[in-house]
């Protein structure tokens, strides 16, 4: 086993946990192509088909919150067999640990990956001098990874659904006249994007584990995904007041689908059908671009009942993703 010269005792512990003959280096954008291939192999093993676009996967290595000293690529010769991606969120006082392992070696290597992530999370806690939380998530069907997650002491906190509508078969209502005083405009300048940011932050304030981000850091995260769709930034106004937003992206384009990244309505404007208006608008938008379907992610226990709205308009769960946490 070899590693780049570093004094990091946390990395030294990872080296000790791994089988002989593996090479460990800090994960960088140079690993992007191999990382995409690794995640896709994981997708096929867990759910039987590709689940994420390559730009979105590669963009994780450009995330502004990625801990670049602790995220590691583990290779067996030239083959990337594990990547431990670690993200530090000082505002939320939490560390995200995502472990991607070549499926045949998951039970062998994943426990070492999570042990490494927890050591890093504890170092984040110690540096901050406050209580800290380590988080991770995985497909509910990935039994080998769940075994490693639970073996590392994580407890399932929440269940999320990836929902989808099939645009090739679902009948879509055509655009009806908007209610009086309601305007939907496409945002294409900084002022408009700042308005979208403000509504998005406020509308998600009562959602599980929501973390506030200022405009600049929010934009950095979106840009790291590399899948911005300039035509899909929509701001809905009621009597000239920003009330709801819908933000689309191209992260599922290579899979043939559209994706709703953000759909939010301010509390005082809920119950008026505004979310449904924006959602059905997204369906027509992607249908006209030849997409086979539209996807989004939702908390299965959403406090706003969003999952019921999505079912009402014809979306169905196609993935179950479990969120795990451990208080340090």
C-alpha cells in the first residue's frame, strides 16, 4: 500500500484498515472519468440501471464543500475500486460521507471507507468544538452497503423517494390561462436568480435538515453540478410579489429524462395550486424537448405533503433512498 506523502493520521488509519496492495490518493478531478464509471457500476448493481448523469457525478469532485484533504480514491493497480467522498458543512455542523465501492468488493472495502469517514467527521467536530453529525445515504436495495452503514453505527433517519412521470404515456393537461395576478417568468439575470434563491431558501425553511446558504455559495453548488438549464429557472409572482420557484436542470438528460431540482412555494401562498402549475409546466417543457420522463426527489414524510401532490399529477416512486445519521 502506498500513499502520497502526508502527515494525516486519519489517512494512516485508513491505510491500516485496507488490504495490502491497494493505493490511496486524495480524490481530485483527475479521477472524474473513473469515478463516473464506478458510480455507474454501483447503480447497475443496486437498482439495475443507471441512475445519475455523468456530469452530476463528476461535479461532486468540484463541490465547494468537499473536504479535499480527506476525500480519497483507492485503486487496485489502475482500477478505481473505492472512492470516499466527504463533504463538510460548518453551518449545519455535519459531515456527509458517501462511499462508492466496486460492487464485488463492497463487503470487503466499504467498512474501511465508513470508518475513515467517521474519523474525518470526528476531526471536524474536534476542530469546531461542538456537537457534530455524520450523515450518509444509499439506495434501500443496496444490502451490502447498508450492512456497512449500520455496522459503522449509523441509524436510518429518513426515507426519500425518487419520483418519475412517464411522458410517453401520461396524458398531460395543456396550458390553461393563469389565475388573475399570477405571472411565471423565466429568469435570465442575476437579480432574477437572487429572487429565486430567496424564495427557495424561505420555502424550504420548514423541511427536514434544511440548511441556509447565501447566494454565492448556493450558486457555487449549482455550478459544480454542471447541469444548469438557463431556460428552466422560473419565478412565479402573485400580484407582482415573488411567491414560488421551479428550478430545472439537465442532470438526467443523458438518461433521457428531465429533472426538477427545486420546487418551492412560500408558506403564505400554499394551497392555491401554484406548485401544481409549475410542475405541469415542467412536464410540458420536457415533453416538447423529446424527453421520456421527468424526475424529482422528495421526502416521503414531507411536511408540506409534496409527495401527495406528485402522485396526484401522475408521478410514481421509482427509487427509495435512505438517509442515515450518527451524532458524534
